[in-house]
């Protein structure tokens, strides 16, 4: 088949089909396959924050298949400002101004082509409506779809000339229900949007100064306000205020300088230009790895804080001197046997051992290479409850161990050299210093 020497210009094959789509052709089958496909790989969950992106994707699909084509007599997405006045050419794009178009006007617009079966333009509009309806249903989450089914009466319309005829579904009314599920179409909502745009500086801090997320938030609220036929006059002031309170100091200082230059200049700077300037600086700082980089003072404070934490952790791990003086239990006997000798003798003697439990009076304890027995009246000894190297049955009494004093001088010398005498000779001042410093002398450890 020879190519048409003078084909009609179109941006895509679907736009070239100006009349009824013939599903018997390859082009018709291709339109039927792709027009109703989901708008995204992720189903729309019906939440308000995802609505702007969902509407943009639906608008792109509609532009591709002529659902918003001004050159058509019946474009399903263009709603007349006054359906009863054929001389009024003003129309509303249902995606851009979904809050400005009433449900009655949408219903009247859909009824004008859904129930007209003779006009080819109306027949093509019915096909477009069918594709758009399937596209919307295929693009929403099952939970959202269930909610839409409950509102079926709101997007199913009757023939105004034959109320008893079967109702037909309108894709644009379905879109209206979907938008209403995300946000209430009331004056209170308009006031809420204005409040959000006024408090942009608070939102900036709330999201941790994520500039990309912040700009999307601004665009979504401005679009929602525009869709309701409203506009904001103080967006520039609110943007500057928000950017200058960002947590990144470099970014905040940069935006402050840009604001000063703007105030000194006579040139007007649109909100989109301010947002673009902020986004470019944000990307540069991110790429350089300097976003949220701490300042010199912040680094110093972080270093000091880390050092203090290290000291506190070390002190927590190291036991205090008082904790070193622990009572040796019988279970520690083998550990005590391994203690190093000092001057050929063990640093710990039998007096360091605690008395045995009542059921362990006859227990034998080994220190080094010597064995010790608990010598008391209960065990048959005469030492009054002491650990002794002799067996209790062989005890000869405490007086047996006393040595005769050769002279008073010799006795005084022994007293001076005795550890107990050294402790008694320690001055109260030295004891107080030792107590405050948390340390003990060698004599204290030897006791």
C-alpha cells in the first residue's frame, strides 16, 4: 500500500485519528492496548501527597490521546464554563482546575456526548471516555478502587432524555470522586492551603531542610490553590523566609545573600526562579559532599563531646580503689594460689581468708604449698576461730605461739616495725588526703 503523499500532521498516531477509532485496524488495536494502561508501575493509594503527580501523569496520557484537545468538538477533559451558553468559548481543563469546575457542569458535559449515538464526534468522545475510565481504574490501589465502587452513583449518570435508560459511567466524574477522596473541596480547605504556604519556614524545619521535598510541597499546594481558582500574593516572601532558616549554614547564608541582592535590585524574581536558585545550590552542596557539613565551632563541640564521653566511659570501666578490696571467697582459692610471690612470700596470708560457713568448718584451704585448718572449739581446737597450719586436734593453745620478750627495747622495736603501728602512726591529714583522692597506701593493701 502506497504511503499518503500528503498525510495529516499529528504528534502521535492516536492524534491522527480524528474520527471514530476503528478497532479492526492495527492502529485501533494499538490505541485500545496502550490508552487504558496504568499511569505508573506503583498504584495510586488515594493519599493527598500523591495526588499532584497522579494528575500530571493523567494529563500526559490525555494529551497523548486527545482527551484535552481544543480542536475537538467534544474533548472529554475540557469543561465549558457555562454549558447552557453555546456562545461562551471559555473552558476549564479538568486537571488544572479540578477545584473550579462544579459537579453539575461535569455531568452536563458528559451527558452531551455519552447518550448521542449518531454524531461521529460524540462517538469518538465516548471511546475516549471509555479509555480514560479504564486508565483511572487500572491506576489506583485496590483499596482505593473499593472506595470508588461505594461511590458508584456519583459517576454513573442517566440519559436526561430517557431516565429509564441504563446509566453510563463518566471518566471525568470518576476523576472528580477520586480527587474528593484525597481532599475536601471546601472553603476550609482553601484556607488550610493558604496557612500551609504561610508557614513554609516551619515545614522546612519539620522535614530536616530537604530542599527537593520542600519544593515539591510548595508546588503541590500552589497547584491545589490554582485548581480552586485562587492564587497567593505573598509566596515570594514566604519562600525567602523558609530558605533562610534551613539547617545547612552554607545554604542559608547563600540564600540570605541572594535575598539581599533581590531587595537591592529593581528586577522582579518569580517564585519559580527563587525555587530554582535554591535547588541548584542544594544540588551543588550535595554533589560536593558539603550538605549539612558542620561548621568549625560545631566540629570543636563535637570533638570535646567525644573526648568527654571517652573519659566517662573509661572511668566507668575502671573500678574504684574501694572495689579492689574485695573479700576472698573459697571459690577463689585456686586463683589465690596463683598470686605472685613478693620477697619469696605470698602477699596474702591465711588471715585474709573469711571464716568458713557452718557446714564447711572442717574444710581444708590451700594457699601456695601450705594447708590451713579452721581452729575453733567446734573443730576441737583452742585458737578461738582462726585459720591455722596445724590441725585442730593438735592445737596447743594461743599461749603456745607467743615468744618471750628479751627486753623492753626489743619490744618497742617490734611494735614500731609492726604494720599496725605504721597505720596508727599515719597522721589524720594524710588519711583525709588519701580518702579524698580515692587512693590507699601500700600498707592499706597489705592489711
